[in-house]
C-alpha cells in the first residue's frame, strides 16, 4: 500500500541531534499545535538567515513569512536528514526569488521614472536642467519610503497598469481607499521631485 508524503516515515532524524525532530514528526502527522510551535521556534533563525542573504530587514521579513507559508505546504516532502539544513536551503531559495523580484521591480521603476524625467527635460524652459537618471533615483528612493499600502497601490496602478477598480477588487479594498492611497503616493513622489528641482514648482504646484 502506498503512503502519502505526510504519513511516510521520516528517516535519519534523531531527537538527540535535532531539537526539532519531535515537532517535525508531529507536524507532519497533522498536529496544528505542533506546527505552530515549530514555526515559532524556527522563525528567528529563518529571519537571521534571510537578513544575511538580503541585507534588508524588510526583505528578511518577506522571506521569513514566505518560508513559513511554504513550510506548511512542503513539510510532507521532508524526507529526513538535519531539519535545519533542509530549512536553510528553503530559506536561501526563497531569498533568491525575492531578490530577483526586487531587482525586477527596481528596473521597472527606473525605466518608468527615467521616462518621466525625459518628459520633464523636454520642457523648452527647463531643457538641460533636469537629469532623467537623477529623477529616477530620487523617485525610487521616495517610492521605497512610502507606507506599505501606498507603495502597493502605486505599484499596481502606475507601474503594472491595473485600473483602480481592478486593484480594489484584487486587494479587497473600497475603490475610494485605493484612489486615496494612490493620490497620496503620487503627491509624495511629486513633492520629492520638486524638493530637488524647485524650478518645476510653479508648473506642478498642487
């Protein structure tokens, strides 16, 4: 008779050399309390590993949360050996995924705002005074400083091309909430540009 992954025995796992052995066995058997205790016990080391690989506390938070979600779904596939080694490999994989996504987002932002910088520079009275690459860096910096919800909405609408209505449905928010966060994000980014390029102030004043 073929056993599913969750009921197959875990090999090479000895409680005397792995402090998580008992919790792993119980969690694989479907004990929700054991999984909660296991997740709580390993979260700190996952976060430390992630911080070492990403260098960013925010990214480390994202990695740790993703690993815990993935751990819940993949624990049945754990076949034995040192549990922490298996968990570290999972953490490293997730950290690399998030690093690539972050780099892709940064490239999108740089391309988007470099184009916006070109548009500013095209103004005859300001030609030569605006460095498109510098605007891209300024706005990218401000984008990273936005509150989470504003950053998320701005990304989905202005960078990924979704409509506010689509974003409201996607995030489970009221449309007015999406529009408010989008407006605040755009104003914050515009203020940052104007602080660095005050000659644009009159034309782009609120």
